[in-house]
C-alpha cells in the first residue's frame, strides 16, 4: 500500500511516498479504501515539527472512501458504504482505519472529493460556533479568514442554521466575493477598512455576539472592540502571532466576555464521536439538498501531494485543497 | 428617613448621614423597612469615584428587612414578611425598594444580620461556580481570597452542593483555619507555599477544573499552571492588578481553557431575578438546616457606618461586615 510520510522534519521536499503495510482495523473500527482526503494546516506543522522522531507517521486526519471491513456494532456501515470522517492514524494512504463513530455516510449527490472536504473544517466550525460559541438564531458573528476551509464552512452554517448577521474578513476581492455568495452579509477588506469600526457601525455600536478568531495576537485589540457585552470569543488559531502585548483583565470583566481556547485534533474519541453524531443530524441534510456545499479550491492527484502542501503554504486557497487517489 | 451618601467622592471622611425622602415602590416592587445591610467593595469604589457628580446616591446594594408594602404579583410577600435580597437604588437607608423577584424569604432560624450577609456574596459565588464555572460533582476548584465574603460562600456551596475538592488561599492562619472549617480540603498559605505546585501535587499533575479568580494579573501565571485541560477560569476581581504582562493565546488554546469575565452588579434585573430564583431553590434549604451559614465578621451600628468602610479597606475581615439599624 502506498502512503505519504516524511524523511525527516522540514520543508515540502521532505515529503516521501513509501510502501507501508495496510492498516488492520481493531474492534470498533472500520477499514476504508481511501478515495480522497483533505489537506490541513496541522499537517504542515507536523511535517515541520523538529521534535518528531523516527519512525515518522503517515500524515493526515480526514478521509472519504468506501468501507471494506466493518468491525463495529454499527449496522449501517456495510462494506461498500460511502463515508467520510476524521481518522486518528493517518489519511495520506490508500487504506485507512477509522473509529466507527467518526463515520458519516455520504449523501448520494456528494462526490468523494466533496466528502473529503467536510470532516475537519465543518466539525471544527460546528464545534466553535455552536458548542463553544453558542450562536443563537439571529445573533451576529465575526469570522476572520472567512475564505479558509473553516471560514467557508462557518459562514454557510451560521447563515443556514441560524440566519446570523455575518461579518467576515479577507484582503482579496475574489475571496470577499465568495464569502458574500456563501452568506456573509458584510465582507470586509481589512486592507481598506477598519474592521471594528465597520462592525460597530452595523451593530448599533453593540458589537458581535460571537467571534471566530484564527488570527490571535495581531487582531486582539480589534476583536476586543468588536466584542459585544456577554459575547463568546473563540480562539482557534494564531496566524497573527500568539503573544498579546496588552491584555487587561478588566476589559474582559467589563464586557463579560467568554474567551475560549480550543483545538479539535487532541480531543478524545468520545468527544469527536459526539460531535460527529450531532453534526450528521443537524447539518448533513443541508448537504443533501445543496443548501450547504463542500467548498473545494483544487483537487490534486495522490502522486503530486507535495504540490498540495505548497498550495496551502502559499495561502491562496478559497476552501479546501483535496487530494484524490485514482484507481 | 436617615440615609448614608457622600459629600463628594473621596475617603471614608466623605461619608455623610442625611435626611432623605422615603423611597416609593412602583409596580413590581416591594418597600422594605431595612433592618440590616452588607458592606461590599463596590461601595468603596463608588465612594471614591471621581467621575460621580451631585446629587450623590444612597450607597449599597443589598438589604435584609421587613416588607411594608407589596406592589407586585407575588402573593408570598405580604407586609411583615422577613426577606433579604439585592436592591438597585441604595441600601444604606432606613427604607429601601426592591424588585419583587429579588426578594428571598428568610428561614426562621436566620437573623436579619445573617440574611443581610447572603445576597451579594452568595449570588456572586453561585453565579461564578455554577452558571459560569459549571462545577460538576466531585470536580476540583481553586478559590483565591477564600476568607472573603464571596470566598466563604463559595467554599461552603462547592462542598455542600458538589462535594468538590477545594483549594483556597490566604496568608493568615486564622483565615486558613476558617476555610478548613467551612470545607476547604487544602488551605494554602501563599506566603509559605507555591500554590500551583501544591495544586498539581494534589491533582495528579492535572490541575483544577474551576478557578475563582479575584486577584487577576499578579496570579495569572500560577492560575495558568493550576488550570486543568478544559477548565473554567472565572475572572471576578483584580485585587492584584489587571494588566497581564505575558498573555499567550496558545496557552489558552492548548489547555482549552474557558476564561470568563463577569460582574454581577451591572447585569439586568431579569438575570438577577433568575439567579435569585435558582439560588432560593437550590441553596436556601441548606441555610434552614444550618449546613450552610452566613459568615459574619462584625456587626456595626448604622450610626457608625464609616467604621464599616474602614474595616473593609483594612482587609482583615473573615466573611461579611454587616450594618444593623436598631429601632
């Protein structure tokens, strides 16, 4: 079986395709013939992680494919079933194992590439918006990096499930246009406009109920200004650095802000299983009707995987970068 | 009617007893003959607030007393009923008005002085431990300033309602002894012991589930070390300053901490009413049986009110400073 790992931690050139034994599912797991998988920033961090020691793992955290063997109690996962979901032990490979509770059955209208674009970004967006952000109907939300994988997922769910007033940010016209198409009410070009000023203008000087913050330190002040009293501000990334220069506890107390840090990958299987179950119930029907879509930037062939990493590093994607395994 | 206000913002010497008209209850309110009231730090801040302009308000936010007139739909608040609760328009006076939903009927075994020691500190502690901290049975909690009014209330509820593993801190032996008597498992003298080290030793290196933080900036690092993964860290005071020098978003993300700022006084009447209602249902029975007690440091006569402010500023109290209005 072919799989992608690294020769040693480092740049794109350290990625290597190797022969590995086909993984064996244990009780409670399914074996999947992988048809497609998504690329995530966490894999770039793993690839570059100098603390990592040999033997190096197969990279990747999500797949779409066909069930080959079902070693769980779930009777809806017979061989041949088309599924997508998170995995624990690598996705950049021809076969992968998955805890059965992570498997989402794909609606007929979705391709495997589309299925592979769902798990990580949609589950992360769902977790942050609803489990942590507690977004309620008709509330407002500020989504930074709105054209990213998680951003495009967040915009669609906030609009379709909650009819939220959505603010999202980018610096490129084509990204801002896409956000608007997906449901953003106020796409903001942060190079041309003061984000907090616009948010306050459009919310009667109150600010937003929820902030999805992938940026971190460099946006700390503007997020604080944009946060409403009793708002939920979810920390899920530090693209703009992690060290906040002026953090004043009174600001957080006076606005009664709930500042919540989160990461999805290190969570327990039980947590991810519960999240998957609720997501399937509340959101998968919208994929079946086409009201919510998997947003794919480009599909790259399995043999050209380093190109997919390079693309993510260049940060030009709108939505997901997907790798496809052809027959 | 006699009432305490200020001649101008400033020190204890600016407090003045004046004649004021008896307040008139409007629809939804009750008029109370005040028998006792508690002193809170917020009144010191109001007294010192240079932004305040004349006419200056009657100070104070909580009372215990006898109902004189009931202008609400509540049929259990007939004249003569003994109640305690928060007030909006001053408590340092012989008569006060109270929104009816704030009134807690006092169990027979409690004196007015004890009743006056309940509302602000117990409601604040209940809100922070349960509504914000979501403390569950058998979880662990770190309570700074454990001998304060809110601290003594928090320790008792965390023990009686949740059987929590309780850490609380002080620097004085008599305060540490009192915390232990009230239910603290690990009273920590911060002058003699490293708080975070002790917390980690006693929690299998995991840290605590909930932190009640009255201290702020000067304890930021030790609170971060003491916080468990998925912990709830509630910011309710800045006795140790408010500007955190090194705030790193990754720390909050990696431990998936929920950092929640709060203040009770500026909340809406609806919020305080709901909080009072739940508190009466879940906690007042423990007062009736004596399992939870109002902790009173000293009772001062109405005529000597400045002495009560001085006492609070000296920070020597264990539990509440109460002012009593004699016949």
